[in-house]
C-alpha cells in the first residue's frame, strides 16, 4: 500500500478553491443596524467597534453601502431613552425603528428589511414584555408585540422578527398582520433564542439590560436543545416563514439538527458577544480578524444556516468580494 496523499488537493490556491466544500458569499449576510431617537449624527458604540447609533434620517447611507457590497438584507433595531411601562415608542408611528424602516425603503427599495420586534429597548424595566409586580406578563405582552409588528409592517418592513420569546406571539402577529391586510409581510421568528451571556455588548448599545432579575423566565436555558426544537416546531406551526437560532456560534449542533428536521429557511444570529470576542482578540493582535470572522461565518453556513445576521457583514462582504 502506498501513502494516501491527501495533500495533493491542497497544493495550490486554485486546486483548493476547486475542491472547497463550503463557499460563502455576501448573499448569506444580514447587517444589523441601530437607529436611535437621540443620535443627531453617527455615534460610535464602544462595546461594538465599527457600529454606530444612526439617526434615522441618515441610515440610507449605510444601506446603500451594504447594497453596493451585495448584502441583501438588514435587521433594524430601534433605540431610545424615552422608555415607559407600556413601551410606547416600540409601536409609535414616529418611533426610531418605524422612521428608519421608511428611510431605508426609500433609499434602497430592494433591500430586505427585517425589523426586530421586541419591547426591551422601550420598557422602563428593560424586560422584553409588559411587567406587573415584577412579573413579565405573557398575553399582555403579546398584544403590544403584535401591535408593534403591525406598525413596522406599515412602515415598510418585509419581515418582522419577534425576539421576545413570549408564548403565542407568532400566531398573534400573523393574525394582526392579516387583519390589517399586510398579507405579504413575513415573520422571521427568533424561535430558538437562549438566555445567553453573549448579548452583553448589545444590551449596552440598546440600553436594554433588565432593571431587575434576568431573562431566564422567557428565554431558553442554553443547554436545553430539546426545548429549543419544540420552540422551533411551535413557531413553524404558528406560521413563521423563517426560524432563527441565536446565538449561533455556541449552538452549531442545534443549527445542524434544526436544518435536518425542519423544511423552512433557517437563519443564525452571530451575536454581539461573539463579535466582541473576535474584535477584542484582534485588537490585541492575538487573532487575525479576517480569518477568524470568515472561519466563524463558514462554520455557521456549514452547520446549515441559510443566512447569518452578523456585525461583521460589511467587512465580511468586502473580504468575500476580494476573493
Ligand atoms: C432583544 C434582542 C436582543 C438581541 C437581539 N434582540 C437582546 C436580548 O435578548 O437581551 C441580542 C443581539 C446580540 O447580542 O447581538 N430581545
Ligand atoms: Zn427583548
């Protein structure tokens, strides 16, 4: 027997390219965007280097850049300091998200706009739902969430993306959208969303850290993947068009299982903490940012995600276009 020479396939750049098993291009990327009530110009975010609080009036500059790089979609987060118990800025016609969605649709009509649908950036408690006596109420929250979804659809969102983890929100949103004749507005459900440590940098940016307690009463325990599969199954039954796993990097096994089990598009959220780890290490010259980011995004696609929400979207698209 002769030596089995596997290195033959690794000899040159072009051989490696021909036999590469996972190929990613910008069509797999969605760029998250923060739009703030208070920002008068782009304001850099300390916990998320390379990202900004955008005034809604200027956010078209960013989506034009994304468009020119071949990025097909953005995920809009509204940010405000104007918080109250009923989360009124979440569904206001002139709320930060609603204004931004309209601006994005007029600057870049082809851009697919996903609107994060949640209350935590708008409640005085920082919880994802309506609170009474320090309890996060389910059904009362669902009502406000459905109303928020309709207001985002009215502003022009292509998909609403509920990230609150209340029970029954998907069916309630579908019904509310249908009743208001938003028949073509889709739902991308954060179906498998875990109570993770990985959202830290995001909460600083959205000022949505809970004032008391934590999110373990509604988000899934990070190591309970059967619960996550049940949550995905339920959301698909309730009418979700796309389901998401979040965070992605610490749940690649779930992405693979979900891909095998469900026949709807599957997205993955490469969350703020995962981004921050790469950024922090790269800043110290401990890792090469480009190679680390591409390896991570490739892993998510390889596991079975059809597309990935990532804070690396702009840079990653540039790197992919360079080849
Ligand atoms: C709001 C929301 C969060 C994220 C997306 N939507 C924060 C949370 O649940 O606390 C996290 C995004 C990230 O960390 O990148 N419900
Ligand atoms: Zn929330």
